[in-house]
């Protein structure tokens, strides 16, 4: 009888397409927005994630997330180094700086200053050049997307010059640093040079990056640092979540994405529900004839569920395919959406949501079929 | 005569209060195996209600209905559904073919409901369609068939699972005179068998001649039953 159910469904092409469109639309909206949301939230903490060597971040006790940090005292670095369980600790400078190309293009960059000796925190994804060359005078590393923003359409080339806060800077390496939330360009340079670029007051130390000694957990060492120094110390993972949580709780981003997702679900249920209801209503006589001829309610419900399942699978497949192509093509570097991807668990979650949409949409229809009086076929 | 369908004092009312309609007012009626019984009477007299009850689709308020010895009152909802699937063949005025299925597939549905494979069901349906003169139309869809052809597909569907009871509600009402006569002739030919009862509801006097027995109904009751010599038809 499954064949009968499918022939009934495909036989009504207009409604079948309407149903598949409804599910596909909802899936596309929910998956695309869900993926964007996850990408955006991940991006808020990309600077933390890109620093792979350190597993502890030490910062001002008041700091709420990575982008609001009051500088530490220079002496704090030594205090952190003195805490038992700390394998090493290095300074990390983070600020925003105006950049200008020689032909006058201006933009804003995230300037990251790395420990002069070790360059800890530099991007591990080097597209062109060598990070060791950062030790040369005026040397900086710039991310590929930032490079293409400053010199659109031009080939990657080392030795290019630009002005960083009116100081000369020369590109010696081009990196694949993860896109940051607050700036379009990411520049790495040694710590002391970063201070030359942006002379400020006495205190310039944004963060101390540290690593837990072997056999110690970052969280435990972070607690020891906090206890000994009175500073705020968090494991990289905790700091990443603290930052993401801040954006989740304190910005309208989750609400605006959430609204679109809810809208997708509601519109999906509405389109699919109305169309399915129409489909079932129009075929009520056929269901009635089958019922009169002795098809049990259970099998009849099975037929309707099969019809719904096929619609759900087709729609979900198309919607997911469209969303996946969006993430495939729209997020190519150096575009603004670079680094965004569709996590498998967003797709899986949306599969559950689609099943829910289809089930809810079919609810009224199933009821109609169940209460249907087979005697209508004699009318 | 071998009694196949035995109704005793069956009553059925629809609605309540002012809207209450007493459709059946104590119907006592029998149909024999090996015969075609016509149930005739003016519109609204309760014919459809009566055969719906006989076919196990409607529960009477009172009275008993036995079909080949089985007391329908004693059957649960599920058993009634199974009874319809196995023992009853239906022909409706509105044909009620599934538009997305071919003639063969439509005729094979009762076998599919009973669990036969598609191949077996289609094969048996095809044999019957051939006998109904539809060999050339087996793969057509209902909207590619004339009314008479559609009703012949419906007759094949009513007979394909060899039910003990065949009920037809106004089978010629949607057909022109000639197609109606042809459909009735085929129905008589193929449906009437020694071990089967065929009940045809109609108010079309042009087909009375096909009956072995005619039960006249009026206002929810059987008024009288006349025996016919169907061979004279
Ligand atoms: N489901 C129903 N609800 C209310 N009234 C009904 C229903 N079915 C039949 N009736 C009424 O019962 C009476 C008999 O109907 P029916 O058996 O269809 O007559 P017939 O088939 O002889 O024309 C009519 O008055 C009809 O309006
Ligand atoms: Mg009627």
C-alpha cells in the first residue's frame, strides 16, 4: 500500500511541490541562520582560539570578555611567572589600530603584540612568508582577508608597506588568522613594536598568556594564579565560553537570530500544515474509499505518515542542500563570512526540528483521517 | 433459498432533537446467496443506510444483522474492518477510483489491503479487467476512461478478492442508459455466484429486470419483496 500512498502524493503535483517547498524553505532558513549564529558566536572568541600554545589567560579582575580589558601592570607578568604550576608566561597585547595604505585606503585593524622572544600567539596558518621575519625592523604579519581588503584583487606579495597609526609597517608574512568579531584586519607583531605603534600610558599589558606545567590542569593552575595575584585567570576554554556567554547574554544577536529561526519554524508549520490539510481534505474521499474497503485506521495513518515523511525528507534534503551550498560558496575567504561553516550538530538539530514541523503540520490532517466516516463514500 | 444476509428489526436514527431523522424503522430483510437482490425505493427512504449497516460500515441502533452466519453486533471495530476487507466488495455511484492509480492498480486494491504482493494483485486484477472488456485500458488512469469504463473498473475492484457479499449503491446513476445496462449485464454475469449474495441499491427502474428478487423500501421499512425471473431480462 506504500506505493498507493506515494502515487497519491506525487499525483497531486502542485500540492506536493508546495509541501516540499514549505519544508525546504523552513529548513533553509533555520539551518542557514543557525549556522550563521553559531559562526558569529564562535567568531567572538576567535582570538582566544587562535592562541594555541597557551592554555591560561590572565587579565584584569573586572574583565567580562576579551574585548573589554583594562591593562595589567607590567610587574604582573613576573608575579604570574612566580606562581607554582605555571610552566611559562608571556605578555600579550591587544588593541585596535588605524591602518592606511600608501595609496590612501584606510581601515581599522586588530593589533596583536606577541612576546618578542617566543612570538607565542602568532597564527599557525601561514600563507606566505615566515613568522620569524617579524623580528626584522617594522615587520608585521597580516591576515590574508585583511590583505585583500587593503589591496583588493591583488596577488599576495611580501614587502608591501602600510602605515599603522602613522608609523611605517612592512608585511613579512601573510596568515590565515581566524576572522575576528571586532575588526576586518588582523595584524601580528612583536610586543615592543606594538607599543611603538600605539604609545599609551604606563600600563600596556593586555593579557598574560600562560601554560600549565605538565600534569596540572589549566583550570587548577588558573585558580592558583588568581589566588596568588588577585588577577582574573581563566583556562582558554573557560575564557572562550565567558566571552561567548557575554555576547549571548548582553547583545541582541541571539534574539534577532532566534526570531528568524522561530519565524522559519512558524512559517514552515503554516505552509506545510495548510497545504497538507488541503491535500488531505481533497483526498478525503479516497481515504474514505480505502477505509470502506477495509483498510484499518492504523494502516491509513501509516499511509498519511509516509506521505508526510517523504515530503519531510525531500524538503529537508533540498533545504539542507541549499544551506550547505550557501556555506560552501558564500564563506570563501576572504569574504566577510569566511570561516563560517555548518556544524553537523546544527544540521542534526534542524533535522529534528523539521520532523517536528512535519508532525505538527500533519496533526490536524491525521485527526481528520481518523474520524473520517467511511460511509461518506456512499454520499 | 440459502439466506446470506439476514436483517431483523433493524433501526437507525441520525441526529438528535428537532434534527432527528429515523432512517430505518425496523427493517426485516433477507438476501440469498446465488442471487442478485435489488433494493429499490424513493430517495431518502433509507436504502443507503441499510446497505451501509449490512456492509459493516454503520452500527444500527437496534436489531440484528447476520452476514453468512456472522452476527455483526458481535464484531469489534477492528474485526468489522477486517470483515469488510475480506468479505465485502463495493461498487459506488461515484466510482471512487483513486485518480493517481491505473485501472489495474485500482482494481487490485482489495487484494493489496489483504496483503497480496503488487505482482500477484495486479495479475489477478488484469484477468478480471480482461473479462470486463477493458484489456486495452488496463494501464489507463481514471480520467482517461469513460464513465462506463470507470464503473467497470469499479466492478473489477469489487470482485477481485472474491468476496461473499457484493453491495452496489446506485451503480448506474452516474451512467447513461446504455452504459448502465452494460454495467448491470456484466455485474450479473460476473458477480452472481452460488456462494455469494449481491445487493444492488437503485431507484433506476430500467435495471429492475436484472434482479432475482426486488425489495421495495419506503420510509425506513421494507414494504414487500417480489421474486423475478431474471433470465427474462
Ligand atoms: N449521516 C447522516 N446524518 C444525518 N442524516 C442522515 C445521514 N445519513 C442519512 N441520513 C438521512 O436518513 C435518511 C435516509 O437516507 P439514505 O439512507 O441515504 O436514503 P436513500 O439512500 O434511500 O436515498 C434521509 O432522510 C437522510 O437525510
Ligand atoms: Mg442513497
